[in-house]
């Protein structure tokens, strides 16, 4: 999984070479301040000429900080396809960085070589334009030097090299970045909107996630008293006291406004105590309930042949993605065991109170054991069925993609791109 902070690490092995110049964009007086990636440092907008007829390939992948994803144009929209962007007029643009193709690998092989790659681009800004050459053997981000004020830019693809897969006729660019100076901008705090056909077209609609405000309590003990009033008595043999401390993975650095986090147990689980995450913010305790069992989400399968699934936290500014493993109740047949994975995204909601999304199923693993061999023999064969969804959180965007295994219908319906607005 990619780093959740912008992946601005890919060096350009060969810098883009300006080979022709038609006019010169008037360079504005550069404001004071450090260079930042403008598309994510201030509200910006991207538009593309077209998109491929594949809902799994969102054009916003063009600026998601991940070189393994890409914008794909409509089939046949090759030379003449374009990418436009709008940055604040007060900005001073120093360079554009982009890839020459789709820098990933898939089931059919190396998508960089299978798809078309971009050899030359024309950058248009105001009444001026310049032509730049890209290295079609370079998989990284390549620099196109610019010295101009902000506003609207258009990057036209004017020459492409065909890929080895002849039936693929889309222009592909994995990533574009716009670097420059803008007083008061903070790196990586926003995400550009994306449109098709024109910068003034309505942005493409992103799927929404429901935000559920977490209740706030004076203490964990106050939360336990409130929950005890609505829960049935525990049926566990030796239930812990509600609020008993538990160990869980370290969450650091904490999202903005969070004073501390801790884990504690509640005794109302079906087969073992439940783990909960307590978030202290503004002097109050906010509880994310039932994120796992006593393992606090790490996944602890009682059957030795069924390993635990993944568990992680992923930070993005003031939001955190929490993926935890939830073992299902053990059936009477001890040779069968299930583990599920659930995703929640938590962050500031209305009035800056903490909210979390409803759990989304992002993984499932079932293990079955079968007796083997002649009657009385001790042989055991194991059958494992599993699927998982890859979770990526960058610049306030949540991206759910098919992972390993054959997804069921419900899981497949969850795939896609979500813009996180917990307010």
C-alpha cells in the first residue's frame, strides 16, 4: 500500500527537454515562500479531454499521489488528448511534473510497455505555448520547466509511442504535479476536483461515505455505565470489567485535535471480550466501539491452520483509516473458522466533533479442515477461502480496489473512489 502522504519521491531520471518554443508565458513576480505542490496545497481543479469506459479507472487517479494508478483517455483519444489544470492566479508556477505512461503492472503484464506512452507535450498558458519532450523509457515523474503566473494551463499530448498491446488505444498518464510558490499555502492539505471536457464543467461525482458522530463522555467509566444500561448481561465465563485496559497498535502521530488514544475491553462480546478505541479530544472521550476482540483487531484465530488477517491504521492529515479483523463466532464444528475485516474512517465532523463512517467490509477469510486418509488416520487437509480489498487514503480521498481472491457481490459493490467529507 502506498504511503498516505503525497508520494513526491520519484526522481526524474531524464529531465524533460524543451525542444520548441512558441511565444513566452509572461513570468509573474514570484511570491515569497517555499515551493509546494499547488494542486494539493490550495483548492485546484483538473480537467481531462475524455475518460475510458471503465468505472474502475477514475480520472482523479491522475493526482492521487500514486504512480501505480493512472488516467486513461477514451479509446482512440490519443494525439490531441489533453490535461488541463487551474491553480490560484496568485501562484507562480515553476514546473509541471508528469509521467510518460501508466507505470504499473497488471494481470496482462507491464502496463507501461503495453499502453501508449507520451513522447511530446505542448503546454499552453494564456497566449503562449511551449513544446517539451518526455523520455518514453523513464517510468518516473519528469520535469517540464515553467516560469509563469497562476491560472489555467493546458497540457496537450501531441506525440505518443504505441504500446505492445495493439487493442489498447488509450492515452495514459499515471500522475501530474504542479509545483510553484503561493503565499500561505500548506503542502498536502486539499485535493483538486476533477472534471471531463472543460475546467468549467461540473466536477465528476465522487461516492459519499456516511459519517456517524461519536458520542462524547466524561470518561471511559461514564461510557461503560451508559453502555451497561443498554446491553444484556455478559454470558462470558470470566468477563473482564468494562474499561479494562488492552493493548493495541500504536497510532502516531495523532490526528489534529486528538490528545490521546487508548484501548479498553467491554465484556459483552459473543465469544470473548470486545476491544474498543478511546479517543480523547477537547477534554472528552469518544469511543469507536467493537473494533476487534481481546487482540484489539490484530486477529486471533483459535484454529492453528487459520492465520490472522491484516490490521492497520492509515493517517491522512486529520483523518485516520482503521482496518481491523473481526473473528466470527466459532461454530460447533471446531474445524471451521471465519475472520472478517472492517474499515472505518474517523476524523473531524460537525463542530469539529469526531465522527466515523459506518464499517465497510474489506476482507474475509474462512478456513475449513477436513479429515483425510483411512478411517482412524490423523490426516487433516485444509481449505482456505479469502478475499480482500486494498485500502488507500490520500489527500482526503479513499480508494477501495479489488485485492486478492474472488470478491463476493457485496464486496464488489463497495469498490470505488470516495471523497471524504465527515462534516
